[in-house]
C-alpha cells in the first residue's frame, strides 16, 4: 500500500510541477494575475507530494518491505535501523528522489522569499524552477521509479553497499545535493531576469544570498565526501581527482566565480553578461555531474549503476534547459551593456581576473575528466588522466589567483588607488613570507621548492584580509555582514592553502609487514603491532588489529583498525583507525593476512590534514554570514548605484 501511495504522490507532484511551470511562465507573459497567484499553491502542493513519496520509501525501508525492488536491492533485515533510513539515497532511484525533495524545498524557500519580489518576476523564477522539477520528476517516473514491486517478494534484501554503511553518509549526500540543487535557483533568477528584460543591479542583489547559500552547502558537501573517502575507503588520501569528485568540484569553482561576479553586478552594474553566463554554467555543470554519475559512462567508487537510457534522458534534458537559457541570453544580449567603467587597478579588475582563472581551472578539470570518455568514444585508445595532469594544471591557475586575491582586497571600487596601499601590500607580503619560513623551516626543517611559496600565499591572504576590517573597527565604522562573511571565507581559504601545502610536503607513508610484537618507526613515532582479535558486528564479521603508538618511549595512543567481511554481499572492507597528535593525523589501516600471524599494515602521518576540512567549514560559515546580510532582503531601485562606490567603498 505504501509503495503505491508513494508512486501516486510522485504522479501528483509531476502534475503540480507542470502547473507551476506553465502558470509561472505564461502568467507574467499574458498578464494573468490568477495564474501567477496559482504558482505558490502549486509549489506547496508539490513539496507535500514529494515529501509524502519520500516518507513512503523510508517507511518501506524501515519495515523491511522486500516486495519493493529498490528496498530489496539496497537493504537487509540485519541492517541497522540507522542505515535502513540512509539507504534511501544509497543507490540511483532513491538519491534522485532525495534530489527532487531538496529541489522542492529550495522552491518553497524561494516562494516564501518571493513575497519581497515583484509579482511577475517572482512568478517567473518559480516557473523556471517548475520546469526543472518537472524534468526530474518525469525522469524519475519514466526511468527510475523507486516504488516498483517485486513479485514474488524477496525473502530478504541484498544489503546496502558496505562502503555506504557509515555515519558520514547520513549527511554527505543531502548536503552535497543541497548545494548542487541550489544552483538551480541562481539559474532560475538569471532566466527570469532575461525573460523580464530587466537586467539591472536589482536581480543580482536578489540572487546573491541564494547563490552564496548553495555554494556554502556545496563546500560542506565536498569536504564531507573528502573526509569520508579519507577514513572510510582506507586509502588515507583526501582527494584523488576521481571523476565523480571532479563532477562536484567543477560547479564549485564556477559557483565561486559566480558569487564574485554577482558582487560586481550588484555593486556597479557591471559584468552582467559574465554573471548570466556563470549562472547558466554553474547549473549546467551540476546537471552534467548528474549525467556523468547516472549514465554509467564513468567508473568510480562514487558512481551509481550504469544505465545508458537514463544518461540519454538527462543529456536531452540538459540540452533542452541549457539550450533554452543560451537562446534567451542571445536574445537579451543588447541589454547587457553597461556605461560604467573602471580602472585597471580597481577591484573590478581583480575580481574579473580571478573569475577568469577560476573558469580556466574548471575547464582544466573538465578536460581531464572527459578526456578518457572522448578518447574511448573516438576509439583512440585508453587514456588515463590522474594527479600528474590535474595537480600541475590546477596549480597554474591557483597560484596567480591567490596572489591576485591578496592584492585585490586592498583595491577600491572603480578607482584602485593601489599606490596608496603599496606600503601595506609590501609589509603584509614580507610578514607572510617570514611566517611561512618559520613554519616550513622552523617546525618541519625542510620542504619542497613550492612549499614556502604556498605557505607565504596562505599567510599573505590572512594578513591582507584582516587589514580592512581591523581598520574599520579602529575607526568605529560598522562592518556589514557581507564584509565579515567575505573575510571569514578568505581566512578559510588561507587555512586550506596552508594545510594543503603542509600535507603535500610533509606526509610520511609506510607499508610494512608486522608480526605480533613487531614494531616500526615513522616520523619520530614507534608503532608496535600487538596482534589481531575477532570483532563481531550487526551484519558483518571483522578482524581488529591493535597497534600501540609511542614517542620517545612514552605511550601516546592505541589504534584499532579493522578488516570487515559483510555477510550478505561477501564484501571485504577496511576500517582505518585515526587519531590526532600535535596537529597531525596518525592513520593506520590493516591490510592482508600474510600468514604465520603476520599482517600488512599501512601507516600514514599527515600533518594538518584535518585543517583542510576545518577550512571548508570556515568558508561555508563565511558564506552563511554573508548571505544573511540585511541588504539582500531589501530591493534596490533599478539603475541606482550605492553611495560610496565612487569614493572607493570596499564593501562587497
């Protein structure tokens, strides 16, 4: 009964999404007030129906309803209750339903915020979101129905993929998808502005908090995925340039550029064409990521089961949506010119340069991700693209971007006046270099060629970002939340750069074979293998190792990695054991049983690696603070330029 109810709810949601799209787009076009008034009830009804469908599927998992194909394939009676709930997004059909639920939630939030927007514009935004919802609901019902029945019912389920049986998976996909889906809002605002024909500063101001919020969620989602892979997959690495990792990273890079471009459009009425293109591109890359993950063209630990039919559907929908948006862009191109100008050393120039570098970085990741697919399609042979390509090409964009950021935060709008800031720039650079050398050579005593460069840029960003807020505070000036959020996000970026530089330069790795009582030294620590023991689990059997870590003869910690064998799938999984000491993560993973009591053991010491994820959290907090700025909740008259622009106000 519940599966049928959930299926029926999805059908009703599809109909409501169609009404939302039709009334939201046709109503303003024809001037039908009643049609526009009907959009908000359609949004609310769609959210209720999608929530009902999600609730029915969760209830089917909790109740071990193995007559439902999706439940039988992704659950088991021995699976703990917690993972029966999170199994909702453990495979393609359920994760797509989660995507639709989050899109419906975003749409409800926008409909509430639309009360402060002009009626026609708000209806158009919701209409575009209705088109997106309709497409995904149709895709779900046509190719990915999670409520299909199995006759006869399976006696038990095939269990959830063991690598997904982890607490981080309870929050990683929802947060990541919230960021992904959030860029649909920026896309909808851009399309609505083009349909409206009013491409002024006002729509950019309305768009900024939604885009920044989506970016913050995507930042946290990517960081959580990185953290999960770090400790769950047993590799001990935090980023592998995996195709599905790249699929989420590309919209993040473009979304970062979009946030900064929106700041210029809002503040100065410039970069309108660039901002619109970035909004379209960010959503396009989110859609492309969906296509890559669900079409089966990628081979990744993160990707779902292959089904070319689904991929063709998503690709067609992507072409339709993005093609329509680009057609609108071409139509409205004459309205995108702005009479305003700026000097080469103005803040606008630095934001433009940084945006170009971010897009170039996204393009290099895009090229490396799709190169194997293109090569295979053209029958040019197998091509493997990994860190040897991604690391140097990505760094070529990032190093100048970080330097430009440190200079650009000192520039004023319209007229840079950097000559007045030369002393500040020099002092902050020298101080950053001194601090960097102190860390690299004082703490670690050595480093690679680029290690001092990365550390210097990190400290330079910190010092440069704090100059203006401290100066304002000393003069008793109010700091807008947008400025506070920007500063926090830049500090998070600096911490990420420092942590990445340190990890890449000073990581210690060892793979050894140890018998009980055997020991090995690494990074000033002594690791003693005390043997293994059986560890029972709710739906698996495990062998747990015990490794005592000492330093200078003094015991520091006991690490207990495991090798798990899951009953139903027969899958073996490594559970690492990680603890922190003096800012460094000490990781131990249990490898293969070599016989005679000997086991292979992987040991890694990664200094400051945890600060990478802390940095992502700080950046997301900065985004949240910036998005909460009161100025974004007030409409500005079209064409007005805020006071202070001509005088060099540095707020964003």
